[in-house]
C-alpha cells in the first residue's frame, strides 16, 4: 500500500475511543487502542463495545510501558516522515 492509512494507533479518553472504534470498523482500518491512565499505568475503566457483526477492527490493550518513548522509537525506526497523533486533554500528550 503506497497511500492511505495502514493502521490507527490511539491512546485517548474512553469517550473518544468509541468514535475511533466505529470509524475503524466502518473503514476496515486496523485500530490498536492502548488504554492508559494519565500516570502511565494501565487503565481498565473503559467499557468495550463489541460490534454485532464479526468484523471487529479494534484491539484493546493495556500495556505497562511508558507509551511516549515507544511511539518515538517506532517513528524513528520506520523513518516516518508523516504521522498524526490524536489526543485529548488527558491522554497521549508527548
């Protein structure tokens, strides 16, 4: 694939995650949702919605890692020239 979105990786608030999940499912885009608390610890309070159909493009994970460092390493490793980071007021700030 030379153009377009290959995958969506997000770590935003619970309410915004549902919107991105719906978008990913509708557009058939793989979506990795990293559930994090502002302190960097895993968060488990987000409710997960499962689509009624078998096509679910979102994977919810709760990794115990410092996310900002991982994102920067991935960007550097793949030498990405363009990328977009979606965030809200509490989560995902670099």
